[in-house]
C-alpha cells in the first residue's frame, strides 16, 4: 500500500487512528524524548524510518502512548531548535541511502486539547521511497514492517526491493490528434500528429526510452495508404532535438508520433472527403510499444475513435484547398 504524505495532521485525526499495532503507523510515547541518552532516541527513529521507507510508507507518531494517551514531546529540543526542526535535520542522516521522502508535522491542537502544555505531538509521514532498501546507519540493519512491528528484513524481501529498481515502469496514453492536409498528385494527403503523454509510474528514472509503432488496424485494402516514413508531398520541416529524455518517477513527458494518411475519396466535395476521413482515421487502432533501456516494454493498443475532431479537420481541409467548395 502506498501512502500519500499529508499537508497537515490534527489532534482529531491522531485520536481516530485504530487501537493496537499496525503496519502503516506506529506510536511512540513522549517519554522517549525525556531520557538523557539521545542515542536510544536516534536508534528507535532510525529503525522506524528504515522500516516504513522499505514497506511502502507510513506514519510515525511521536508523543502518543501505545494506549493512545497524548503525552507529547518537548517543544524545544536542542538549544533554541524546535523538536520538529531537529527531526527534519536528523532523519535524512539516519539512513543509507539518505532519506528524502518524508514530512514532519506538528499536530494541530483542538480547543479542548489533551496535549500537555509546552509539548507537541509530532507525526512523521514516510513515503514509499524510490531508493529502497534503506538501512539504519545506527546498527547497519535493514528493517521492514510486519505484524505492526519494525523487524529486521529477511534476505528475500531485500532482493524483491532491489529487483523492483531494475526497470523503469512507463505508461502512455493518446491525448490529442492534430492534422495538416494538402493535395499530392490530385489526392488528399494528411500529416497526422498523434500526441502522447508518457508517465513514469515506477520508482526508477527512465533515461533511455522509445515509443515505437508496431502495427495498425485499418480498413481492408488500405494499408498502403498509411505512411510511417516519408509522407508523399510533405514539405521539409525542422524537428526539435531533446536535450534530456529522462523521465523521473512520478513525472510525465509529451511525445509525438507523426505519420501520413492518403485519402481516396470518390470526389473532392465535402461529403466524399468526410466519409473517407472518417473511415481512415475514425476507426484506426494503432499498436505501440514503449521500450526502455532495460525492458522491451508492454504492447498497448490505442484507438483514434473520438480523438479526431472531424469538424475541425473538415475546416482544415477546406482552408488548405483540399475540399473544393
């Protein structure tokens, strides 16, 4: 289960958490901060941070006992530094790899708060880290959440975490279709610009990737009227060169696939061109493969049904002189 880091936490939300031990959150009494030896405190925070980061994320609640009593942690912890600021400085250094996917909240109090004066309840949200597995630098141990506890992670679990980084996980969808038109040897030719949104849905950056057209379903006997190389009658056009093709986890990038379509209407009147355009693009289904540097990628079919603005296309064909009015 993947957890979203919250914008804020309230006292009501903390009180609404179920009793007992759970894999997605852990309570720690504020007494942990009242012990003079800070090594014990750092050991426990590092252990919990490693476990949550290696287990899809979760919440560490500081200043609440196992029974749910809000005893709070000191508001000021080191000199004039607040406990929240101290935690934000310390947590990244407690794990190897360094942890960045976390957020520290001071819980908002209610009017009739149960949090002792001068103390805070703090919630640390840990995300599903893309760099997992993380080990605690305190004892050089990898932890994970199991049965509501932070336990040393078994070897097979660590291998699964490492293997999930071997290949980026990319997905794509057709978002728009734009066309240009002209007459070539007396027949209408379209330049079709199919626009795709590429999304990295995994935990590893994709540095090298390619969206490749594999096959298309078209009207019977019209396969030769689709062009994925040179388009008949097309004018030269400069193309942009990507500086950086990298798609980071959770990010998107836009890509275009351009191909040509020759229309063979019965005439160049609007009705004939509209009918052939609908036949050639409206029912077109294109199969593509999104490959990365380490994976051939899944094959996916996209439909152009509903993606082509027919009326706008007719106006383009009229303005370009393809349709004789």
